[in-house]
C-alpha cells in the first residue's frame, strides 16, 4: 500500500477539482435542478454540502489531534455568490492543510486500521470527496466527465483503506476480491472473519472487477453499477454484499 500522490499533489488536485466543480456550477441554468446521483438534493444543496464540509474539515485539521470534531455552526452558502463562496471554502481547507503538513494527527471518522488519522490521510480523502461531487455537478448539467486518472488511481486504494478496511467480521463466506484498472494498476482485498483489508495474499480471486480507475471509484460511491465494470467470478453477488455491508 502506498500513496500514489504526494502531499503537494493532493493540494494541487483539490484546487483543480474545486475549479472544475465551480465551472459546472457557474454554467448551471438552475440551482434548483435535481442532482440525479444524490436523490433529494438540488444543485444548491450539493454546493452547500461540499462547501460547508470543506470549512468543517479546515477546522478539524486546524484543531490537531482530538477525540471529536470541533463544535461548530454550519455556514450557509449565499445563492448569489456560490462560486466565490465555494472557492473560499476550498481555500480554507488547503490553507489549513498547508499549515499542518501531512503528518500531524487530527480527528477522523474512519478506523486507523489501514488509514492513519493524519492530515495527509484527510487531504487524500478530501480530494476524493471533491472529485466525486464534481462528477455529480457535471452530471446534473448534462456534461459528466470521468475523474482524472491520477485522482482516480489514488482513489481506488484510498477507498479500500479508509471506507472498507475494518476489523469488523465480514458476515459471509470469506472472499478475495481483485480490482484491475485499465491504466495498469491492481489491488486485492480480503474479506473474512477478521474483517476487510487491502494487501497482497496468495490465492485465486473469488471476484474480479475491471474498468477505468474512474469507473471503479464511481462504482464504490454508488455513481456507477457493477454493469459498468467487467466482472469475473462471483462478482455480482459480491458487489451487492459489499454495497449492503455496514461494518461497525
């Protein structure tokens, strides 16, 4: 396991994906348009969620090591100046990350089993959240673009170590799952009574998923389905079980 992106690259890409997000927002004819990939949300709701979330994480990063996130009051997005507000929201996060550096501890909701609770890991996850919601915004205006390859390749591993890795028992028979990106990288996840973990283990995969790194990441976040990937083995049942699993 390794970060494919250095800390300065994470900050650069957070800024770049934010610009792509605000470009989509600026070209939207209607802020009340429903977001197809986020049922119940309008485009304004999406901006509110993403912008205030980045402000929240700026405060989490600035607070340093903690057992809980700082208490705060959500900041409402101004409908008449969303682009500037979203840009400022992202810059607050970038500034906090720059100030802290990648190795400082901070509160995080994920298990530290395979993802340390550090600002570097937070930056890595923040990039993925901004990237996926940029896809949501683009989809809403009818111009969806795949996640950039360097973002998505890091995102495949980031999702497995942050959102999947756990010591909570897998409630089904043990499985080995392989993910193959057409860009040339592969990952193996083992799920059994000891939980779920990313890492090379011997044996034949029970289920294999292949596709672009973007399609893999978007499927993890429910924006694509198993039908958008090439699957082998018991892939459909494994995919459904993974999507339904909520480990402690």
